[in-house]
């Protein structure tokens, strides 16, 4: 991994973990807890790919295992996030460009459900039956719902930061014409239509003004 990837990933994971432990874990929501650490791993994996996604996922999961008030065996969540980071990295397009928010949103839902299932499965192997008492179906639903609601406010920002730290040309192109979902997720369903429509309207308005100016000049000459 490059040094800038390591530094940025470490900073984002630490911030996400602090917010997770100090804020989100204390909301006392029914069912699951919004998982900001998971969303951070997903966002970085979508930018950096499956290898870096797996490494970041393992490190983030291990820190979550050791952070108080952890009540499970160390390494359990590290395994879960390592697998999730690897699989999410496989969803990264070859050119790195995400033209729609639908794909990342589907990845977030799949990651929330998959991580909950995998965590419960590993827990069943080591004798942890907490998921049975809460209800696995309810946990899956609330995990997907909370993470999906939190994702638009976190995933696009993390992806944009990752690309800028990587000196990715897509980051500059995104800032210029909004050609990637990480800059326009909150603007519309795809993150593209509003920007393209505005650009088309601006070009059309400029052409209209130019044609009007030409007609006025012609009248003055007559």
C-alpha cells in the first residue's frame, strides 16, 4: 500500500471508530447499530480495490474488536470486515468510475446484510447466541436500513477524500463536471442527471444569447 493510502485509511478508520463507540453505539436504536466503520471500509474498498479493501477491513475490524466496550472474542469482527472489504473491492469498476448511486447503495445493503450474517455465523461457531434472542431477521432489516440511511452522508465523502489523496485524475474530473457518483450522490438518484441537465441548459442559454446578439448587430447594420 502507498503511504498516502495508509495514512488516510488509518485516519478515517480511527475517526469512524471513535464516532461509532462514542455516539452511534449510545443511540439505543431498536435492533442493530449504524455501522460507520463498515461504511468506511466499503467506501475505501470501492476506490482502492479488493486487496486494500481486505487489509483496511481487517485492521478496522481488529481495532473494533479491541475497542471498549467490546464483548466478543478478538478477531471476530476483523474476519468479518476483511471478507467484506475484499468482496466490496471486487465491485469496483475497472476504470474506477461509478456513474450511478444505485451500485454503491446496493453494495452498502449487501455489506450490511452479509456482515451481520457472517458475524452471527462466526458467533454461533464460538457459542455466542445473542442473535437468536434479538431475532436474526430483525437484525438484518435494521442493519440494512440504518446503514443505507447513513451511507449518503458518509460514503461519497470518503470516496472523494480517497481519490484526492491518491491524486486520482477522476477526482479532478469529478470536480469539473460531476461525472462520478461520489460528488453527486445527494443531488439525485444517479448523481449525474442534475449536473448534465444544468450543463445542457447553460450551453443552450449561451447559444440563445449569441444568436440574439447576432440578430441585434444585423439590425443595427441595416
